[in-house]
């Protein structure tokens, strides 16, 4: 998990204290408070991304959640309750108040893997809140409602009829469709063809390597890397689940877990995917059409500069990384001179669509001027920004764009900058532009 993710641990239990020490040893910023009052002060000062609270700290879950969220406004950390053996009714009450419930003892070896997708959700939610701040400064307001998403089935990868029956009973509690499959390769094709709410995969001694390979492949797939994956492992994998988490599992449970527990965990993973889909839709529709560039559909320079000002302010106060990548088409004049302005505008649109496909929902792509594009990367350090810059540069440079009925290869130059305390929006953009075409270290 990225070291920029800040965590606040609330409670006095021994496992929580041990977990805080392990986080600090591994270089992850973590703070610990024992009371709600201490937690509110820490949240106000440190703006955590994730707040984990044990049962003792959550005697009044609603009051605790409201206090933490008020301290962090306009941003909202993800609240995670540590549940050690609550009954189903108690867990349901917690889930109505907090964002996630982690069942079982807190294991530092696997907790960071489980927290990683939550860190991403926090970045998405905070980016939406900051876009609302930018709109407010421009005298506008983003819509907060979202249409209900389509039915997302749960894909089940299993070989045994007994497993299928137990999982089917667990999924029936959700009221969603279950799609069963007994082949990892066919499972991946199904996931590519239909948007699913979660994958439940059974991994025994014979199928473990193939199932873990599937998890690894899904995490590398730009369309499926966010898919929740629940692994039901044999005794060996369940006793030492680090390999499962390292390959991309969201949660590893023992093969013989009870139907009630399994149903609750599948529901939690499915709910996370719906939440992510809602955030994605809100992010993609937050900017009003008057701030979109017509030929490309990207955010125009006016809005991008206004939002960059919001982000640089948030970067300085919250001490989070912020990066900016700039791309320039160096041979656009050749396209205009050879095929006309209309074809050049169409080329702009094609390039914009490729860039939009290659970035995350929380990133903001903008058209700056003729042949120039920028991508703002919230909560992203220099190494990740460089990787994304090279990936987009490589795709654009090796794609044959059609123009005037002929193939046209782009000559792309790129550059990047990472925000510093002295940056405002203008100086930040100027620094990124100054590196375009320069050797990138």
C-alpha cells in the first residue's frame, strides 16, 4: 500500500497497539488514539485517509462516525470497524454506520493488502469532494445523486457441487444473480464480457495455482483491477493467506466457513463494488458541460486550472503527493497542413479518448491548447506519475491513427512535475511544461 496513505487507529486493545507499531516499522504513517476525543483531535490535525476503530472505541458507532467526519470536512476518511465475533445483527448495525467491517483478529501481515483497495476508494471520494469545492468557488454545484447501477452478478469459480450449493445459499441472501464457472480461463472471459459485483473463487490444492494466477491477471487488467475477489482456501491457504493477498485477493476465508459468515462477507465485497461504481459515475459527471472541451470531451483549461488550485492547497495542508503529467503532439501541424483543420480536430478527439481510457476515474484529463493535454494525478507520487506518463506516451506513440484515409503516427513529447509547497496552479503547470521533451529520470 502506498506510504502516502495515512491511518488513524483508535482503541486500546493489544492487537491494535501491535498493529500500529508494525505499520510504523514498515514506513506507513499511522497515528493512534485511545478515546473519541483524542481521535477527533488527531483527525483534525492529520487528515487521515483510513480510520480503524476497535469495539471498545465504537460503543457509540454513530456518534463516533459523525465526530470523525465532522473533523475532516469537506473530506471523508474511510471508517473501518474491527469486528471480533459480532452476531449478524451487530455486524449489520455497524455496516449501516461505517464504511467497512473487518472480521477476525487484525493481522499485520495481511491487513495492508486488505486496506489497499480502501485507500483507493478514499482517494476517489476525496477527489469528488474537492471537485465540489472547485465548483463552489466557481459559483456552481455538482450533482450528488446517481442512478442505481445495473444488476452486478457474483461470479463463482468452483469445482465441487457441495461448494456450489453452500455459496449459492450465501449469495441468495444478497438477492443478486450467481454465475457459476469451473474454469479460470473461462472465468476471466466472463468477467471481461460482463461487469460483475465480485468474484468468489475456491482454491484447493489442485486448483490453487490456477486460481492465484487468475487473481494476479485480474489485478493487471485495467478494466478489472478493482474487482473484489473473495478466496475460499483449503486449510493450508487459510492458515497462511499472505500468498492469496499478495496475488490480489480482497479477502481469504477458510473453505468450511459458515453460510451466514460467507453471505455477510460476499455482501460486503459486493457493496464495496457498488460504492466504487457510484464514485466513478459521480467523478465522471461532476464537471458541467460548460467546462468541457467540445472536440475532445475533456475538461477545459479554465476548470483544470481552477481545480489545480484547489488540489495544490489541499496538497500543502494534507501533506499528500500530487503529480501533473503533460503531453504534446509535436507533429500536429503536419496533420493540419496535410488534411485540414477538421481532420486535426478529429485527431484531438481520438487522442483524448485514448488518454481517458488509460487513467483512473479520480485523475483529471484536460486539453490545454493545440496539441497539448494534461493529466492531474491526486495522491500520486513521482514514481507512479512517471510510470503512467511512459505508459500513455508508449500507447500514443505506437498507435496508428487514421487521418484522411491514411495512417498517421504521432510524435509525442511528455513531461511531469510533482507538487511542492511553493507551487500554485500556475507555477505547477509551468514546471511540468518545462520538462516536456526533456530526458525523464
